[in-house]
C-alpha cells in the first residue's frame, strides 16, 4: 500500500489535532467561566469595598486635618467627636486611631486595636500626633460573603454541572474518539481487538469495523493483485501504488508514492502514444486503454496494456486518476505462437490432397479445406456460407447413411468409417471413403467432429483396370494359344479346301453346259469363301514382322466384313458398305490393316447390343486429297465427351466387366500411327463415328510384263509331291488333263527316293508346300525342289510349286 500500513496519515493527524483543540477549548472555557464567576462574585465586590474604604480613609483624614488646622491644635474632644460622627460612614473593615510617633495611644483619643497594622498614617498638628487608618481584608471578605450569600450557590449550581459535563464529555466522547482513531489506524495483521467504548459509539464501532475489514480486503487485493495498480492526483504525485507496480519499476511502494507521472517517461519509448492516458480522464472524464512497450529496468521489452480512469469526488470533479496495467507480453507471444501454429495447421490442411472438414458440436461446418471446395467447384468461404444442407445434398446417402453415422460419433465419441457415393457438379459419381472422429475439449466433452475423406474412385478404377489387365493378359495368353491352335486348324482346313476347290474346278470343266454346272459353281463359290475365311484366320494368327506392300483398302474392308458377318447377323446388325470404287492403293501391311478394321467393326457391333430397334453399322471409304479415309459409324448410344480422351488408353474400356479387354483401340491406334495415319472419334448426333486416315501410296510406273513364254509342251511327265493325298491327286488330275503323265509321291522323303524309273526324264516336278509335313519332315524351302528333283529316281529339268499359305 501507499503508506506501508497506515493508509490515511493525514486524516489521523488532522482528527487528533481537531479533537485536542476541542478538548483544550472546553477546559479553557470551563476555567474562564469559573474564574469569571469568581472575579465577578468575590473579587470585584471586595475591590469595590476596598476602594470605598480607601476613599473613607482619605475623607476622614481630610476632615481631621481640616479641624486641627482650623483650631491650630489637637483638641481631643473635638477630634473624637468628629471621628465618632464620621464612623457611621466608614465601610466594613475600616477603623481609625490616634497615636504618637512611636505608636503609643493618646489619652482621650481612640486608638487602633492592638496588633492592627496601620494602612495609612498622617501627622496632625505639630505635636507629633498621627492619625492612623487600618483596613481589615478578612472583615471585608466576610462582608463580601455575607453580601453574596445567594450568588455563591447559584454560581456553584452552574459551575459544578458544567465541570461534570466536561468530565463526562471527556469520558464518553474524547477518550472513545481517540480510541476509535487508534483502532482505525492499526494494521490488519496485528489483529487488535476493538476498543471498549460506550454504547452510543457501537454503531460507529460497527461501521468502523466494516470499513477496516473493507480496507483490509482492499489492501489484500491491492497487494496481491497480478496487475499494476496506482492512483495519482490530476495535478500532483502518486498517492497510491501496489507491490506489483513497484516491482515492475524495480522499486518499493514507498519510493513510488510521491513521484509524478513524468518521472516514468524514460521507461516508455513512445510518449505520444501515452498522452491520452493522462489527458482524457482529466479533461473528458473517460476511461482510456493503450497498449505500449515498456523498457524494464532489469532489461528486456515488455508489452503493457495500460488503463486510466477518473475517480470523481462528491461534487463531480476528478479527484484522482486511477490506473492499472496488465503485462501482455506472454499473451502476445502465445498469440503469435498460436497464429503461427494455426497458419501452419491451415497450410497443411488447405494443401492436403484429401478433403478435410471440421464441424462443431451442433453439426455446423467451421472449416473446409481446398480439396473439399474443389469437389464442389467453389471456394472454401462460399462453401461454408452455403451451409451443411447444401454440402450434404451432393451425397445420395446423406440421410440414410452419413447422418446416422455422424449422430453415433457425437453420442458414443468413437470414430467410424464408411464408403459412400458423391455426385460431382458435372454429374460424375465418385466413390468416397469417409472417416468421422470426435475431438474433445479439456473436460472430455465433444468440441468438434473431424472428417477426412479419400476419393477411392481412381484407386478402385485402377484396381479394376489392373484386374481387367490381368484378365486381359490371361485372355491374351488364351488368345495366343487359340491363335496357335487356329493356325493349325486353318492349315488342316486349308488342304481339304484346296482339294475341294481343285475337284470343283475339274468338275466344272467336265459338267460345263450340263444341268449340274450351276451347282458345281455354287460349291466352288462356297469353297472359295471358306478359303478366304481360313486365310483371314491365318493372317490374324501369324506373328511376324509387318510386310508393307500395295494394298486395296476396299478389299480389306470386304474381307473384314466377311469375317464378322456371322456376328453381325446374330446381333441383328445391318452392315452397310459404301466403298469408293476407284480408291487408290495404300502402302500397308494387309494383316495389320485387316485387324484394325475387324476391331472397329467388333466395337461397333458390341456398342449396338444395348440398343432396341434398328441397328446399323455403316462403313465408308473415300479419298481426301492425298489421304484415303475409312469411316465406321454406328447408331448406338455413343461415348460421353469426358471419356473420349481416354478410349485409346491401354486397358481402358467403357464395356461391362468381361465384355472387353480395353486393348483393341490402343492396338489399332499403334498400327494406324505406324502406317503414318491417324484414327480419331468425331462428333455425331447419333451413335459413334471412328475415322481412320491413311496416306495414299505414291504412284509408280507400271512394270513391263514380259511376253508369255511359248506354251510349254504339254507332253511329258510330272512328279507331284505332297503330304496330303487328296491335294496331290487333285494336282495330278489337273496335270494329266493338261496332257502330262503325272505321278504322285506322298511326303518329302517319298518325293526324293520313292517311285519307279521310266524311260526318259520327268519334265516337271510339282510340290505343294505346307508349314510342316505330316510325315515329320522339315519345312520345305524354295530351293528344296531342286534337291528333290536331283535325288529322285525320276530326274526332271523343271520344278514348280503351289502353296496353301
């Protein structure tokens, strides 16, 4: 406190001074009253009687002196008669006597009583006789008392009660007042008991005890307050300060009290900022708070929030300016750290790839990161303003799944996870994995509910595509095995078909012009068609490097159409071919080009399976400058614009699981680009349109065909070597019909060693090539016909071949 335990020394000294002055004045008045009464009653009448006595003495002396001077001598009888006459006028206590110079009585004259002291002496006559006068004070006093017998009791009746009143006032007022003053000045920690005062002081003592308790409480709060507190006069020094404020200035309370605000200016670097603290409370009567820096005497800079306020007196004027300050240093550091932590947290949250959200205990969103806003194509602030109803509207299962789970998390305070669909603004359905978890406060109660989501769409799509790719690879392995088997089957079918075609040709010659010629023609056309289909199978099954040559695109379209005709017909799909008749040739691998067209036709047919009504696939070929175009259009459901850029990705497919591998278009794109062309999907109001563009083969001069050699002599012998008896016999029949003597050798070994020698040489040897001989022989290379001819028992000068490849 300001006075170190004596909160109001000025009040104590002033009160004591006033009470002492009152008490001294009361005693003085009592003494003056008594003295005045005494003087008035006793001393004043006695003085008057003494004065009368003196005047009587002088008049008597004058009269006796005049008598003696008139006669010229002292005549005792005359003198005695005069004294007797004058004695009636003498006041009480006055007596006269005549004596000689030695004081002896004169005969015949009165004399003073023995032992009486003369008050005055005067010589009369010339005989040494003296007139002596005496005044008896005791007699005068007794006379005064007798004269004031009534006045004295009146004075006592007034004076004694007054004196008793002063004594009572001292006991009941002065002493209790001083005791209460002493009690009020004791410190609270001395625990002095209240003084014993008269009952009239009980309310004052009770009020004083309350005030003292309040003062003790105020002192306790003031001394232990964790803020600096002080008060100063508007035009003067500090009159109050607590210990906390003193410690900040590295001082004591006693040292602070008495200083003026200007003494503390060096501790504050920004003085102008502090000016309102000392001006506004005094001039405007308002409270002001300013936060400023404080240069601590011990070193370092503190942040203080200083508040000043006016303290008004009973007349409404500002008697004091109160002030307190709070150290905001740690709070500002904490706020800075909190802001940094919050900024770091928000940076991590806002830049997190996963959607994150925070809800309060009432289910209102208080934070959304950018990943969440991205799914709504909005900003985070706009999405927060839209509210939970709008946010949940994108979840089809919001009411049936998400809301119940959120309620369970809030009630059980346990996290839960769930997968639920989300509908994006573009209409795309995303597969979201949700995790809700509670965030508790320091009391263990629910404060927030956190939500972290993960978009599983791409991941599960990748997993599905990976599974499909595995299935596709497995399917590719099966297709490879099927291709090998298909190649073998095609070869096995190719040889019997060769025999059928050959025999049909021979029959056609034999039955030409007969009623059976038309049937033989149908058989041959069917056989030719079967041969072309087998050739297509062989082309698809071969694994060989591309062989680019001049190719007619229309022929490839027709071959692909024949290959897919059955599937088209089974699916009720009409295949419409619109082929440019004079289409220039292109440089291409026919097998690869055939595969591209088959893939496009197959995709078109599969796209039409979900369509009701008319199903149509239109294939168009045309020339555009230096390009030829192949257009495959269907009237199916089409492909969504968002998926068009992915349809050429490997293993991507829009078909149902198991209906496609997702490699057909990717494979076709690679083939077309390897041929220098392009393949693209174009917009169409109905269905899907694929356009393939390929460069036209540069024109070359026609090669001069050599003139046909002179028809060989049909006469001669021929050896036909083949591992298929039907094929060999058919060839032999054709040669014999040409006029040659044809023999048959089954297998390569038989062609080299078997047979009977004949006269002369064989003119030709015919060999039918296969991939493998049925008798286990190796592949027959083109030069092996000479070896066969050289080693045969029927040597020949010419050799020929026909192939079923």
